[in-house]
DNA sequence: AAGTAAGTTGACCCAAGGGTCAAGAACTGT
DNA sequence: ACAGTTCTTGACCCTTGGGTCAACTTACTT
C-alpha cells in the first residue's frame, strides 16, 4: 500500500471514529469522507463497505468499555449490586456514545469484530444475570434477551433525549431494576422468553427505523 | 366539490386508513395514492398535506379505542387494577395497530384532531396514574411523562417485533408494572421527572428515526 | 350540446444517501 | 527523471420520498 493511501486510510479512520461517536454508526459515508478531507470515492476504494470501516474503527471504541463494565459487574461481592451496576453502566455508555449504542443494538452482520464484541457482551450479560438469579436477587424469569431488548429501546430513548433530557433513560432503568428486584408480589410472566433468533430479527428492524 | 373529486377523496381516505393501519402514519403518500388508484397529484390536490389526511382518517381509527381504554380503566374499583389495565390495553392497541402506535408516539403538530386525541389521552393517563397513587398502589414519583416515553419505546419494540415475537412487549410491560407497584424496597428516583416540553422534544426525535 | 369551471394526470423538480468508474494525479523503483 | 503502477477524484448513476404544475379530461350548467 502506497504511503499516501496509508495516510488517507488513517485520516478516514480518525474521521469515522469522530463521527461514529457523535452520531452513531449510520452517518453517511460521504460525510466521513468530507470530514477526512478526501473524496468519498477514496473511502470506497480503501474500505469498500461501511462494515469494514466499522470493524477497523469501532472495536477500539466500544470493546474495552463494554468488557470493562462486565468485568467490574462480576467483581461486586453482591450479585444484585453487580447486576444493577451492569445495566446502569451499559445504558450510560449508550447514552454517552451513540457508537456504543449502535454496537449494542444495531446489527451489522458483516462487521466481524463488532459481532464478536456483541457476542462477548451477551455472554457476560448472561453470566451476570444468572449469578444474580442464583443468589435470588432478581426474578428468575428474566433473560439476557429481555435485557438486550431493553438496551435497544434504551438506546433509542437515550439518543432521542440526549439534547433535551439527557438523564431520561435513568428513570426507565430505575423502574426496570425495581421490577426485577425480588419482592413480595412476584407473579409469573405470562409470555415466554424470546429465542435468540427472535431477538435477532427484532433488533434488525428496531435498528433500521422503517 | 365535484362528484368525481368526492369519490376520489373517499377512495383516498379508504386507502389511507388501510395503509396507516398496516404500516403506520409514515407510509409514502404516493403509495396511498397508488392503492387508491389515483395519481399522487390528486392526493396533494385534495388533501394538501399528510397531516390533513391523517386528521380526516385517523381520528375515527384511534380516538374511540383510546378513549374507551381510559374510560374502562377508570371504571375499575381497584385503582391498581385500572392502572395496569390501562397500560396493557394501550400497549396492546399499539402492538395491534401501527396507526395507533404513531398516534400515541408520533408527533404531527399540524394534525389538529390528532393532537386533540393525544391531549385527551394524556389527561386520562394523568387521572389514572393519580388515582392509583392516591390509593398508594403505585410509586408516587411516576409521572404521565414517564408513561408516554414508555409508550413510545413500547411502540417501537412492538412494531419491530410484530412479525417475529408479537408478544415481546408484554414482558417489558410486566417488568414495568412490577417496578411501579408499591413494594417493600422503594428508593426515591435519582432523576427528576421530565417537563412536558422535554417530552415533546424527545418524542419528535424518537419518531423520526435518524 | 357546448362552454366553462373543476379536477386529474404524470412528467418533472428537489434532496439525501448509496455506489461506480474513466480520467488524471501522485507516488516509487530503477 | 522517467516509466509504470497505484491511488484519487468528482462527475455520474441509482433509489426513495416529498412536492409542483402545464396540459389534458371530465363533469356540471344552461
């Protein structure tokens, strides 16, 4: 690869990182090219697809923070606290950074590294949930699929509210946590948990807003 | 107005009603015209704006059902049951009919009748919430703004899940109800309620999916 | 039955966003 | 310093959706 191409790729990565964090993974590619100061043709030439660009850029942005949240959640002595920490932390990351929000909720099947991150995050969530359930801290019928759906809707809410009520999502999180916490009244859920396939389908459509 | 124009307007209203219910208030106007069997020019000629069409068509679709839900909720002896009924019923309407979902969550400020419906629904919600709170049935810091935001995210979820997991939203509703129900552990919310203005802004952006 | 007003049509404009590619510019190795 | 390769550019094409309007058609009136 020629030196100037290398430089352009770097400029594009930088611009993409900025814009992804500012406005999510769906920013127009032409705008990324504009900010990088190159033609959009060059972007297509060097990366080919949005997914490839995402893969090179977003991994570093999101993976560490999500992993760290999971790790820290599991380091709590009290599983209930760890669980609450994890949910709040992930939602906060989503609210703070649209790129993270899209990593958690958007679906970009062609972005391999990104999908790997999602996989790891989901596994971590499952462990955190199960730990809390074994301790009897939260209702036993809550699943990691439920949590994912909640994250997706939370991401939409957080982004929509970012300018006007940047903490709106915290209320919804609080209601959820209250609802999950084992308490006296605890009826069984009338609806079966979703399958991973269902969640996959659902998220695809929630992400693209038709 | 000439007789043929009258007929066309009627065809357009019928087509719009169908498509609004099938796919929400954002269906392309040209598609409505296509289904009505007229040119899109005629649609613009007869109605001018999407809002005008919505106003003529959606009122009948949504108002009765929403009013009825509120009325029935207030007819429960137990305010707690009435509250739960209302939330579930509205969410169910949203899940069943994208037009209702958009009425509750979308913002079409130029559609007067529609905004009137929204206003009435919100007032009803406030009464239902306050009644439950006076009875000590639900946490006192839950507001009708919280409920609206919940409805909006619920609508997105329900629509996204419609084909794959049409009951997914019921789980989230159940978690919410559990969280609102007065129980032993009941910490104060760390975040202040939103103002109506904030809710107004937020919803505008949640509706248009950028 | 003809004249006129009213209504309809579809080609046309716009913008945003995705994507391609021939022509030209710019590196690099010798 | 020049040939040869690689890279960049921006004009171009596509689509979807909103919106307009001159020319045509249709219905009503007398």
